[in-house]
C-alpha cells in the first residue's frame, strides 16, 4: 500500500469514527431508559415487531429512533454541502466544463491505483486542442491514456521530466501530465525556391527535400515493437522547440529542414559561381549534397534526430546572370581567337624571315659554286666570257627557284640580256 492509499484509508476511518461519535452523542443527549422509554413505531401494524425488537435489543432500537437520527441531519447536510463546495472549488480552480467533470476528476484523485473512466485517446494531430478539453491531459493524473501505434509520449511532474511511454494504455501517476507526443515513423519535409547567395554575390534558387526520424537506438524493429525508440533521443527531440517571432512554437519535426537550409546557405556562400558549376569532376550537386548531409547529420544528432537522406534540385541561375556569362564567354573566346591569329601571324613572319635567310644562303652558295666553276674553267684554258657565263647560269638557277613575282621576272630578264651580250662578244 502506497502513501496515497494509506492516507485515504486513514481519512475514511476518521470520518466514519466521527460520524459514529455524533450518532452516539445524539443518543446520549436523549437520555433513554432501556425498558421504560421505548421508541414508538411510526405505523401501528409494526408495533408488535417494534416492541419485540425493543425488548430484545433496546440499545439498537434507540439508536435508530427518530429522536436520535434527527441529530445526524446536520452532519449529513454538512457532508452534502461540503462535497458540493469541494466540487465547485475543483470546477472553478481547474476550469472544468461542468460539475460532472469535477466529480470525475475527484473520483480519479481518490482512486489513484484504479481510476474510473475510459482511457483518454491521445491524437497527435489534435493534441493541443484535446489538451484544452481533457482535464487529464491538462492537469495530469491519476488516469489512463491511450497512445496509438507509432506514437510515443513523454510526461512531466511538477515541471520536470518524468518518463517516456510507448503505445498502449499506460497509467499516469498523480499530478503526472503528458508534455507532448511524437511520431516515431520516418518523416519527409521539403521547401521550394530556396534563395542562396554565392561568394561573388550571385543569387541562386533550388529545391530541397529530406527524410528523417527520431533516433531508434541499437535495437531494430520487431513484431512486438515495430517502432523502437531511444528514451534519451525522445527527451532531446521533445524539448527541441523554437519560439518564433509571432509566438508560434516549432517542434522537433520542423528542426531538420531549418538546419539543412541554414547549412546549404553556408556551403553555397563559401564558393563562387564558377567554383560551384565548373568543377573537374563535373558533379557540383553531388559534392554539395555530400557536405550538406555530413554537416546536417552532425547538428541533428544533438537533438536525437537521424537524417536519412537529402534530395537537392538543380541550381537555378537568374536570366540576366546567364546572359552576362554568355557575353563573358563570347568576349573570352574572341580574345582567345585574336591571340591565336596574332601568334600565327608572328610565326608566319618568322618562317618567312627564315626562308629569306635560307634563300640568301643558297644564293651565295650558288654564286660561290659558279665562281669555282669559272676558276676551274680558267685553269683549263677557258676564257673570261666562259666564267661570266657560268656565273650568269648560277644566278639564273637562283632566280628560277624564286616565286614568279615582278622583281624576280625583271632580274631574270636582265640576266638573259647579259648572257646574250656575253655570247655575242664571245662569238665576235
């Protein structure tokens, strides 16, 4: 027997003893004589039975006489008024809807081990509204609640964390109330057209969706417990609440999306647009997703949440930025083309100069060969005219290898005339 039951038993015994004491006091005040002052029967037909009972049990007959029972009327009326006042106080103090609710609240408080009434169903989607309508959810036990499969609740007592309760019909202890209800099943959230800013100040947009769940601990799902959970993770996720500017409170189920979006903006903000789009592996989204998944998981582990997967949409670039980059690429390739053409022209000039130098060297070589042939002809008895003809022949061979441009034609014509004059003098 616990302290509450023991105190209740002592209270009942004390009330019964007090009632009996008032009853005996009423009998004493009437000063009955056991045999000469017998109570009168209210009905004549019962007079013989009453006389017989009075003779055999005079004390009991005197206790139940009207003269004694009238002394109990104030006690009974006081009891009724006290109970009514207590119910009214409970109704006003706990803001209950009616007197029946106060009566049920009082009965549950008096029967802590087996409270009356059906278990109160906890609906996760309407928990805030049900809390206002159900005193058991608003003020706590004793009482039973019914938790659906796949949900879990955590309770508080005197403003402090008490325990975690899974699916079923658990019994809430005295003053233990349900603080919140969590969904153990995997959750999926997403957000579209998230604004991002790169390191070089370019705004991008993308879509994000993610899958997550409360940490399940080391034990896997079983037939008896298809949705296992870790009590420490439930406690962390249950108290992961954020109060927004408008006073609205976001719970654990909105935390992962906020963390992922914040981390995504940080990752994109550290890189330029070229660093995001033009990577060597040509897979910019895969790198962002890998870093985003790693950093977000580390942050959410502190709140008892497991991040399962993240899906990223394509990076949308504004039209004016695309046009600007096209113009930049055009100017880049045009400049590259001009540099290449300039490099080709310079290379051609170098080749021309080399060809000219080589041609000059070959011309000098031919002239030297012609002079050597003329010297040989002189040693062999030839005339100077023959030497001159050999030199003219060498120069004609040089001019014959040059492209037929105007200077080469004029030189060839002059050499022909000189050759004719030499031949004419030699024949004369």
